[in-house]
């Protein structure tokens, strides 16, 4: 996506183009990135609560108390207490429409997280105030940086013993090389966390009281005298002067370019700072951005609908064998029942049952606009990276596939069911949860995943969804690379000469399966006219 927000056309407000632009302008599509335990689930729950999407705080959290909800519909998730699968939650607040895309918390699902982050326009980074930047925060941030996604920071758990706020800002700047602009400053911490001081507006907001806050004359206002002990108070007042001098003002352009983050302090558990995040999304986060496609850039406000599939989820409802394809609308307006072109197959399909997802429910999406994410039930027609349009042959760029780090051969307990296994693996490869490599010499397929936990999920699903008990065996290879060759004849010659080490992936692209990195390098050096790629763009 480009750095700039969609231009607002000068169409009259009540013309169709004007109405479309207004709908798109009030949308925010974002994700939350955090190290496990920093408070992502709690913040999600509170955001939905503020947005009126759920009635009762605690409902999103079923993963911890065993109730069954959308964000953890799989048995494996429940048994491990982790959120494996990305999903989307749509809610409204203050006349804005939010699409919150959930990302898997565990790094074994990094590929799925990456794809989800290609579908957002901004992200909230949640940091545990006692821990600062943790490993997973850093990795997720790096993914955001690849696309210069603007980041809003919440330093969470201020109601617990926390590190010094200045030290935390410094850590963000040093570790992430990201400028910070504190928007509020905490008054106390831990048991003495009193609230936050709004550095822009000179207002004080108390924890658990008066959501609007009260105007104060400045940090020297006597209101603070009784809140902190004299030593802490003097230090606090100095700090405010310091951050005002040192951090400068929030710069919208730098934020939109992904080089500066506004920082809020709060406690998601105590509902504090949550509204700041929503207000910041409305005020600063970009509305749906334009997206690069093969032939041209698609502007969000173009009237013709285009969308890209970034995620497929199987068996969301165990009673139905359908799959849900999640589409981010990139431009225009979707109307239920409309006929669209499925660009990859060049076929027309009718969007009869596009769906919005809320905290617990789904509902038919009668209409949706650029920036929205809708689920499209289908039986395997749609794959990750596919474009749906009103007729144009659009190919969106930038949804990659990563070479797996773990390769295994699957042993079926019942060899007669090899065909069924292959079908199951093909389906799951299209969902993007596993790579399936079919050796050209006819030996059984090899599966590849990014992390060990994905193997568990795979085994679990093969038994529970497909009734196929299997075991994983060591594969004769440990490295898989896509082979690219500008010269088709060279590729064919290489394949013929190396048949035992060649396979095709689910799209029919050739992959070289090497026993080790060392042998891969050896082969690559001897075949300089070929490229051995560890990332493949889906299209
Ligand atoms: P996730 O793993 O990032 O989704 O984290 P959770 O939202 O599940 O939170 C992890 C733990 O921290 C839970 O026990 C939460 O109740 C707790 N927690 C989350 N936010 C806060 C907060 O602001 N203050 C305090 N004291 N605890 C919090």
C-alpha cells in the first residue's frame, strides 16, 4: 500500500462519489501487535466493548476459560491456550467503522501474521510497561516496517509496577529506531497510578473517573499536589518539562510514513487509555490506502469494487464444510448479490453471502466499502492472493509465501487413502497453513511449515476434519526453495538433471528440495542462471 491516504475527490457530498468517499474516509482497518501477555486480548475486548460490539467484557477471552468463541474455534487452540488463527472483528465507535484484524500470537504462525498485516492500514503496538520491547514485539514491528505501517503505541499495565516512562520511550527509539511522541504522561504508576496528563491539551484524566478529564492550568496545577508524594511530584513536574522539550510535537506526516509513533500510557484491564487509542485511530490513522497492483495502483475511492483475499479459514462452523475466504476491499463498494470476476479463473461469481464478523456473531454484509473485511463462504474456489473485481483484470501485489523451515513426509496409517490425503493437503495449502510439495518422481508428498506448532495443528486437523490418522516422518530434505529461471530451457534441463530433488507446490511452481543449506549453496553456485528463492509472491 502507498504511504498516502486515499485522495478525497471533490465530488459533492450527496453525489454517489461523494457518499462513497465519505464512507471510505470513516473506515480504519488495523491490527494489534504485541508480545504474548502484554494485553492484546484485554485491549481487543475493551475496544469491542467501547464500540458496543460486545455486552460483557470477558467474552473475547474464551481461550482462557474454555468457552467457545470465534478467536479460538479449534481444539488445538483450546488445549494450548493460544490464539492460532487470525480473524476479523468489525465495530463502530464515534461514527467510524473499525475492522480489527486479529493476528496469531505465536511465532510459529508468522506467515499468517505477515499476510494479515498486508491487509491493514495501521497497527496498535501494545507494550507491557514492566517489560518494554520484547522479542515478539520487535519481530512484528519489523514486519510493519517493511510496509511502513503507521503505529500507535499503548504502554499497558501502568496499574502495575512499571519501568520509568522515559526509559520506555528511549527503548522504543533505540531498539526499534522509531521516533516517539508521548501524547499523555502518566501520573504515578502501580498502586499509585492516578491517571494521565494530556500533553497537548493540558488536561488531567483520572483512572476510574470522569472519562472526559478536567482542564488544568499545567503540570504545576495544585490538583496534582495531593496525588503524588512531594519527591515524586517534583520529579514528575521536571519530567513533563523534559518530554515537552525533548520529544517535540506529534508530526502526522512522520507518523503516516511509519517513522514516528504517538505513545499513550494506560491500563487496558482498568479501561484506561482505551478511548485514547480509538480517538487516535480516528484522528491520525489513515483511512483505507491505495494498493499497488500489477498494472496500476488502485485508489480506495475508485467506484468499481476490487478486493484481495488474504486469508482462508476452514471449518469455522464444524457443521458446514465450507471455507471462509477473508477479503479486504481495496476500492469501491460491495453490494450483496453483486456479480464479480474471479480474476485467476476468469470466471464470474455472485457474492450472495458476504459476511461481517463481530465479537461473537456474523451477519450478512448487505454492503461494504473499501477498507472493510468481509468473509466469503466458498468451497475451495478462492485462494490467498486472489482478486475479485467488477471486471478489470487486477492482480494485487505483495502477499508473499515464505519457504518452510520444517519439512516432513507424512505416513498414512491407511495407505489406501493417499488420494484423500492429497486432497486434504491441497485444501490446507490453499488456506496457506501448510506447503505441500509433490515430488516429480512420484514419491509421496512432502509438507512444509514455518513452526513446529503448525505441524501439530496439521496433524490435529487431518484427524478431526478429514478422519485421516497420520504420522510425520523425517523427509529426505531440509530446505525448500522456489526455482526461478528467466530461460525456460535452463529450468527444464535443471529439472531433468535433478528429478529426485524436484517437486511442485500447490500452484504448480517448481521447488528444489535440498538435503541441507550446504548442498543448496553448492547447487546454486553451479547454476548461476537459476534463482533459488525463499519467498514467493503469491501471484
Ligand atoms: P495477550 O496474551 O497479549 O492477549 O494478553 P492478555 O490480554 O491475555 O493479558 C495477559 C494478562 O495480563 C491477563 O492476566 C490480563 O488480565 C493481564 N492484563 C492485561 N492488561 C492489563 C492491565 O492493564 N493491567 C493489569 N494489571 N493486568 C493486565
